[in-house]
C-alpha cells in the first residue's frame, strides 16, 4: 500500500481529470478537484459522473463518502496546501492541427498566485512537445516545479488502465521531482519511465500515432483481403502471432476516431512541419483512415446495386467505439452523415447516444425499431448488445437482406442461417 499520502489538486474535471481525481483518491491521496463549470462539479458532488465510464462511479462514491475526494468550489480552495497540481484541462486542436495550449496556460497563470512553495505542476492533458518550458515561463515561480505525466487511459476501460498501466511516464528537468510524481502511484505495480519533459510529452504522441498507423495498416490489409479473396481474421492471427507484431489492437473497423487519435496525429504532423521533419507515415495513416470510411460507404452502395438514394439504412452504433458515450470524431457518425448526404434514409440505434443531440437522421429506441423496413443493416460500433439481436426477427422485419458488419461483432453463421446476405470487413 501507499507509504505517503499526498495532497493533490486536479484542475479540470473532463474525462481525464475526473478519472485522475477519483482514482488518485482511491489510491489514498487527499484530492481536491476543481472545474470552472460549476454544473460538472455539482454532478460529481451528487455522486454521478458527467461522462459514461464503466466502474468509475463506484470509486467516486467511495472517495466522496470517505472524504478522500472533495469537489472544490473555488480554484484557491482546490490549491490550498496542494503538493501536486494535475492539469487536466482540454488541449483542443487549433486551425492548423497543432494542439492549443491556451487553457493549460490560463489555468497555470491563475493557479500561480495560490501555489505553495515546492509544489509540482503536473500536466496530464496531452500537451505539445515543449509545453513544460512554456508552463514554467508562465508560472514565473522558481520555487515551483513542472512535470509531465501523460495519460494513456482508454475510454471505456479507464479504471482498468489506471490500475494496471503498461507504464507510468514522468518527465521533469529535475529527476528527483519526476520520481516524486511517479511515487504517487506507489501501490500500482508498473514499469516507471523517468525522463526529460520533451521526451515524456513526445511519448504520448508517438504511442497514439503508432497505434493509429497500426490500425490504418490493418484496415488496408482488410481491403486487400476483400479484393484477393483472403480473410483478414486469419491473416491477422497469422501475422499477429509474431510476438514482434502482437495480436492486440488489430481489429479492422470503419476507421479510427475518438478524442485522441485524430487530434494527436494531427498535432504530431504539425510538430513535424514546425521542425521541418517530414512525417510521411502520419500523413499516410490519416489519409488511409479517410479511405477506410469511404470504403465502407462504397461497399454498402455496391451491395445495394450501386444506388443509396431513397434506400432505408439501419445503423447500429454511433459512438466512436463501444463502452463510451463519446461521439467525438466518430467514424460511425461521419459515415451516417455521408449516407444522408447521398440520399439514404438513415435510422440509427446506439445504446449510449439517445437523443443527446440533433442528428440529421432518425434515432431509434431499439435495434428492432431501427431495422424495420430497412434495406440494409450496417453495424458501425462493437456494442456487445448487438449480439443479442434476433436475426430471424430482424431479417423478417427488414425490406432487404443485407447485413454489413464492420466490427465483426455478429455471428455470420446465425445471420446467414436466417437468410442474411452477410458482409464483413476483410472478407469478400
Ligand atoms: C486512445 C488510446 O488508446 C489511449 O491510450 C489514449 O490515452 C487516448 O486515446 P481511446 O481514444 O479511448 O484511447 O480509444 P481506443 O480504444 O484506443 O480506440 C481508438 C480508435 O481505434 C477507436 O475508433 C476504435 O474503434 C479503433 N480501434 C481500436 C479499432 O478500430 N480496432 C482496434 O483493434 C482497436
């Protein structure tokens, strides 16, 4: 267990901040979280999450009831005698794709006046390489340290990722300071990588960009499999069993999305441009991802006789992946919009995206409702509940027989048994 309990402030209670605050409190630290958005704080205070994240609400309620987590009503209150200040505010993409540091610098500027001597500002948000220096300059305090501790939390499995990380990365000019940040994770057994700030910041971009390249490659192989009559599932198993490649993160899909991959690849590309380094692999991953989304639309159209206009399409899944309510940069949403643009009549069902916003298409309350009279059923997110769909009932209710599963979540045998013309990625 922990040897020392530290006083931690978490600034920003978005996805990363909420998880960091709750899980640091779970590790035994005394945490105060603050956000400018009073509504978010109120929601958290009432024991509810402003985001959907499996397992996290239980830890929130535990830490609220034992007092290890406090939602501070002012910035000053959150920073009172804080030893470590985690910056978890957003770093959106600027027009040119570079990461915008404005919110981080604003937070640091405001915090500067309230910080205790010896405090450590820790950036958790994904910040551009070189940010630590800018933060130190903004702080203008020689008695306060700066460290970078990038997060590698996946939406939908953030609790698991926090408690069982592949590695903990901390970068700081002063390695002793970096080690004190790593020590906050005391009871978690993980490899710790202590490095300089720029390397820590780059590790985050390199990880996400490499994973994006990996997925773009898989999706290209899937297209090739369809063309030459091979099966991506077998090809994937065959080459993934080479331990240098690995079997994780190799599922083909309708393209990668979410709040990190598109933003981080764009930011890395922009960093390359700023430094006159030609990052061709990143460009290729981005354009290949666009081709994947286009390919889904084209394959659907081809299987519907070359025309989408006036055709009713049922879409299953709108979020960028399962176990999240996040629609940011969701390939499913982009594909749905493109189908509408091409004249298709789209009805979508998503377990987590119910009437949250105005879509340009119909939203159904169930799989059955969505598929009524549809000419095709298009699965775009790998929600496990889609497996519960009754193929016999759905095929009967549809006005066609095409089932296009871009996530390989349905049982091909079951669906073809009831008359579906079943199509999946990476198979002819
Ligand atoms: C990612 C990183 O994994 C995480 O370490 C980082 O901190 C934040 O960004 P997240 O955005 O939650 O996490 O999603 P992730 O599970 O990595 O998936 C990203 C995209 O890749 C999704 O669109 C997903 O559907 C797609 N994907 C993932 C596939 O298409 N196939 C796979 O095998 C895995």
